[in-house]
């Protein structure tokens, strides 16, 4: 892991994400790309005009750089390479373009409590990033004085198309020396026996040589409640799930699932795109 992207609007929530990024950067010698997007109505610009040439754009760029100057004074960023970036784009597109251009390894985003998380995952900029990003996205909700991932819940339906996301999860677990808790949630509407579920999980992880894991079959009313309740029981440091566009995120985040899992999860969530 070499590059971490932290989108910022200079809010307290963005600062929480930056603090987590700083801890990861110090431990693993990463560079932080601190990105602020100026989402200006580009379609209204005169043809041939660059956004940075407009007086309003120049004003907001100067304002952003002043805010960057204050951010870079934070003690927790000492001895870390931080590259400030200001760009003109629709925000989610700008984040994704930056990831591709700079070969970012991990996006770290903050969120606004329960209401903010609900907004984050239903129709907002961050929802678009989570749904479409090929780069793993770590959503941070709370302040973490010491960000560690000792117990990492990887929740899945353990279908073969998720195998690549498990490889990404294993890489993260190796980096943090984490124990992965493979979790399959049984629900009344989609029940499978313990024996069948275990065979499915063993087939899924075949070929991976990561041995620090547990296999867990958990029964609950819904998938999201099962993930929340199991994560609470083991006091997990991180919840990981797979997404593949609208289909993948619908499985976990639409409707009550987004409200129950993400809004009410008092712990970070990381998504891996299939």
C-alpha cells in the first residue's frame, strides 16, 4: 500500500478520516493525497474557458489552499508526505478519476453520524463512490485514537464472483495482521444448513493461504442485522463487504439494510468491488 486518497470538505468528519489515514500512512510509509473538489457548474462556463481562469473559481481555489495550510499544521501529519489537490469535477467522478490517475490503493472517507451515513449511502456522492469505485473504500464514522484492525468481519454470500474481493480483504488483513471472521448470515427467507454453508465457505476460500481466520454461520432475521449483531458480539474493528455496482450494493445497502448496517454500525466499513 503506497497511496491513500482522502477526499475532504474540511469538515470534522473529513478530519476523522484524515486522522485514520495518517495512522495508516505512518505505519506503512504511505503518501496521502488530500483532495478537495470544486463542483462548479462547468456546463455554464463560456466555451474555451478553463475553470481555473474564472474569478469565482480562482476565489474558491485560494480559499481551499488557505484551508489546506491550516490542515497541514496538524501535529498528526508530521513526517507524512501529504499532497494537496484541488480539482474541478462532479465530486464522485473527480474522486474516481484521481484514483485511476494516481494509482490509489485505498480511499478513506468520513461521514456524518447516523443521518449522514444514511445520506451517504442513499443517492449521495459517497454512495456513488462506494458503488462504482474499483479501489477499496474505507468509511470512517468515529474518532480513532489508535486505528487497529485486529478482528475483521468479512460478510458475504460466498459466491464465486466474490472471490477477487476476498483476495483484497486478505491483502488488507496481512497488512494489519488481522484475524478474518468469515461470516455467512442465515435468514428465514434464505436458509441453508450449517454443513452446506461451511462447504460453500471452504470452496470459496480455496487457494488462499491465509490461515488466521474463523468460519461463522449466524442466524438472524435479516442479513444486515446478522452482520451488526455478530460484529458487536466479537467487538469487530472493521466490517468488510463486496459490491458490484447497483446489484452488489443493493444486496447490502438498499432500504432498511443501509439504515441498519451502515447507519447503525458503530465501527468502520470497507467495501471491495467485484
